[in-house]
């Protein structure tokens, strides 16, 4: 599907509008024939906000995929383990019910993977049915009869939080996946003087990889300077490479050139989140702000593909706004990139060894230039 935005028209725009209306969005009648006007933009932005996506009012691959997934309710189709995995809100609802009943379906990410398959088979065995892993009408009816407490904290979140609290290791020897955002096929946002996000992110990733090597870690950069893998391909590389954590690096952008500051994202939805990802985001964000003097844009839960599809704690770090002239200038300085690399590495050090690592440097230790 092509990327569609305000001013576009056609059958694909009408398809998007129909899906949004079914989900409760309000679109002006004169636009509903396939005109991507102001009310459609507002509906898309509202959907993106609700689903933890980049809120830009543009229907690209991630927003389209979420629209499709949002259309599935539990029972609309038979679910089972296959390749490619089933994805959708029906899978997320299934995971939530299984976790609420004490069957470990893993992170409630809406992806029917091997962990979800094991959980449904265990559930079927416990209710005396054939453990075939097929989620059809009988299995769904059995789940509904048990009436799991869906407003309780997810069991997967509790288990992940407990694992974080017991963590005591070292960054030395750890395998760290680094994802420099974008690539030549999708250069991302441009700065005021033409600095491309893909280039700035790659330079930051190289500085970060060098800092990790200095500390004895094993960085695994997920794309080369001339490569443009898809977000799913990057997540797959991190999973297959056995990374213990994943750090994606992007730059923020805004129409207002005065927008500034550092932000970190971790996987989270309205109902669930990754406690390990949240803790890692907190630590890196604190280091970025205190070591560089950057404004604190705080941490936020999102459902970006690199956060959703990786199997290890993952964060997306956006150290500053490439659209801010001052921060764009900083991104071109070796010293600033080194400061950001040290901050991210220190955050990882504290994540791997929460009991033994020192407190971060206070603001002003490495002032904003």
C-alpha cells in the first residue's frame, strides 16, 4: 500500500476511512468518498495517538498495519501458530486472557508466537481438551466461561518486573543490538542546514558502538551506512543475533524549530508495557539529561516495530531535535556525539548492574554547547 496523506484521494483512502469509522472515528460526510481532508487527518492522528504510533496524520506502513490489526476481535478467526504469525487485537485479547489466568503468553504484543502457542496448549490441557494449539470457538468459549480478571496487572508484566529486580550482571560481554534509524531509502527528517536523520543517527550509533567496545560489550549494528532494512527485518536481526538489549537511535523533529530536548521510548500500550524496557529508558534518559544538559522530554510508551517485535528489553532513544538549529549543530560535533554515547552506555551499565554502579553525573558535568 502507498503512503497516503492529506490531499490524496482514491479507493485506498476510502478503505482507511471505513476502518476508522468502524473503530469509532468521526469523519465529515463530504470526505468519506475517498478524500483525505482535515477530518480524516484528525481521525488518523487520534488513532495513532491511541495506538502508540508516531502522530503525524500520515498513513504509512505501520499505521496501515495497525488499522488492519485493530479490526480483529477475539473469535473473528481461528488462531494458531504459523508463519507469518497472526497479528491483531484478537491475539492481544487472547494473550491478556491467558496471562490473567496464569498461563504465560508473554508480552501482550498482539503477535501469536511460540510463547503464546505454549500457553494456549497448557490451557487446553488444564481444561481437559486436546492440546492442539488451535484457538477456535470451543477454546474461546472455555476462556470466556472462566471470566479472567482483565483489569488486573498483566502476569507478563509482573514476571518481567521481577526479572528486572533480580538483575545483577555486567555490561562487559553483553551483546547489544544498535539500530541506527532510517537509511538511504528513507532518510527521515531533514535539519535546517540539510543534515539527514539517517546520517546523524548512523554517526551516533558508531560513537555508541565504539564506547560499548571500550567497556567490553559486544555491539551489533543492525544496518550499514548504505542499507535500509525494514523495521521488522531489524527486529529479526536483533532476535537472531541473541542480543540482550536493543537500542534504536533516531532524532526527533517538529515544525516548530524551537522544539528541543531528549526523549526515550519503550514498548507499551493502554493495557500493558515492558517493565524492563521502561527501566532501561528511565536510566538512559536520566543519563542523557544530566550529562549533556539537554531538556528532559521524558520517557513514553510506544508500539514502534523495533520495540514491539524484539524479544529483549528495547528502547528508542531520540537525543535531540534535528529540526532545532542549535541541536542540529550539536549533532555535527564529535564531542557531543561522544557525550551522547557515554550517556547511553552509562544507562546500560546501571541497567545491567543496578546494585553496583555509581550514580549519574549531575547536570553541568558536560554542558550543552
